[in-house]
């Protein structure tokens, strides 16, 4: 897809599709005062959605409307915010409450992030969307461009981005704690749900209070029936709905080095995994991205990701841990290692304790000033940004391109080949067959969002 075609596609999307389908007008964003009430509509109110509802309220938002396809799972939120109007279909909620709401949270499974978020942004609503920002690479690009066009405040829910460890880590890496970086290794112990699945789960009776058709959303429904192997949690392992261990945890763990090194698009990505199937992600994998160099990293930077369940856990080779000031077993409890000309940094997004090899590297940058704003959490950062405060630093201008990079790993896994990547044009130059995965198709009644 050329840059010109991408730009035209974005303009068509923003100016026509959903407005024609749902009959609303684009509303420019509003300037808010410190004490103004911000009415929030929440798409997804059970499970992770429940914590995002309370997070938005705790940050100062007024919960005006709730939406969930599962009445039972969302009952706690409905009770806690009993004045909120309840819907099952987010399209109806956003259409009917357009004049009453100012901001939207989207905490649904990955496959419906795009539709709910884009509808909100096209209405001129500020939007907080859980990670990964989208299900496909094309969707992330469209969301990034639409948010910029609309001038709304956005945030992706990779919570640790707002925390002290990541923000301090970014400052120290940019201060040269390990010198110019040549390798990054990041890992997780997921999936903790089934992957490597070869057959669609057998159907089962739909529980009372669950609208499975609405849950399917844009996914073509022919082969899928309700199953407890999908709802409420195990959908993550299926390509039609989730983005596997990489999509689940990559947006958390890969975040600090991607941000610190000011990375953009990789030039190539290759992957190997056990058990990848046509419908399901692998039980364990390694994905290696190659990035061009800049002031913080060498040319052909290798950024490697490892995941796997208990039987198929992938980890960096032992030489990555050699020379550590902590023993290898303890080092592997961290999230990542950054390797530079001067040594290594062991980092964990939940810990303010950093370790370097050699040990004195941490002392050399101890006086590095704090240049990145500190915040209570990502919810308050988003709400405060709506009120005119500092920008939300995991806004879609940052997290959209980052999501594209994370999802590129899944593209390589699904195609089973090294991908040569033209980032600006979203094109796998050596794999034309990638196009249908870069931009997925939607079932009728949901394809008004395709352009």
C-alpha cells in the first residue's frame, strides 16, 4: 500500500464510513477546565473492563454509560455505578449518548478494539483503549491517523508506561547507562491459556445474559459458536479474536526499550514457534526484529522477544546473562536485558531496582535529571490531559506505531517466513500474501468500517 493510498484511505475513513452508517456528525474536541465534569462511556465493564471503569472514575471521570455483552460479568460495575445507563451494543450506546458523553474507554477483546475506538474518535470523543491497541496492523495505523485528525486525547492501556520504573528506565538508557545499544532481549512466561489449538472448540449453550453474536462483532461467524473455551478469557489464543502472548504482553514488556531507543519501524522481522496453527498462536516462540540505528542504538539493532508456556518456555541464550551481578536464576525473573557497548541493563517494569553489568554503570548515571513527567497512573494521566494538562504519553501517536511493531511479530509467525518490512507503506515487500493479515476483512453489518 503506497503512502498516497494510505493517506486517501485514512481521509475516506474519517470523513465518510461510520458517519454514513450511524448518522452522526463529527464533533471537534472541547477545551476543559480543571473542575469540569467529564462524562465517560465504558465499552466493556466486566473483567479487565471493570478495573478500567473504576480507574476512569477514580481519575475524576463521571461514569455516564456502561456497555457489555455479558450481564453477569458486568454486574459488579453496573451495581457500583447504578446511575449509569446500561447497553449491550456499543454502537447503539455511542449513537444515542453522543451528546451526553465526552470520553470513552474500550476494554473488549482485541478483535473489537478498532470498531469501538474508531466510532468514538470519529464522534470527537477522547478515547482510552486497552492493549494491544488493535487486532491488525492496518487498524493501528487508521486509529493513529484518525486520533490526530480529530484532535482528541487518547491513551493505550499498557499501565506500566505511566509508572516510575519505565519512565526512569527511558531516562537512564538515553543518558547512556549501557552506551549505544546493540541488542534487546525481552520475554514472558505466557501463554497461560490454550494455544497451538488445531480445531475450533465445540459449541455449547450460550449462558443467560450473554449476547454471543455481539461478542463476535466483526468476525465472520460461520465457523464459530459459543464455547467456554472462548469466553470469557481463552479467546486470546485464537487468531480471529486475540493476538496471543506477544499481543498480550509485548505491549507491556517491549515498551521501555522501544520508547527509550526512539524506535520507529523495523526493516525486517523473523519468527520461529512451536505449534502455530491456522486458528491459534504458538505454544512458544522467538521473534527477532531488526531496526535501523539512531543516536541511541547501532544499525541493525536486534530486538528479540521470547514467550512460551511451562513446557515450551523460550528464553535468551545463557551468554545474555553472563557476567550479571545477580545470579542467572534471579536475572531471568526480570522482563528484559538491554545490551550496549558498555555493558548490560537488567530491567523489570514493576521494580525500581535496576541492575547493570558492570555494577558501576548505574552509579555513573545516578544524577540523571527526571525529564519525563511523573503521574499517578495512566487513567489520571488521560483524564488530566483531557482537562488540558500534560499529554498522555501512551497516546496513540506513540502507542499506535508501537502496536504495529508488536503485531508484526505475529505476522511473521503466521506466515512462517522472514518479513522484509516497508513500515511507512505497511507492506511486506517479499510477501504479498501478507496483505490479508495486515488488513483483515469484516463480516457484513460491520464492514462499513472498511474503506
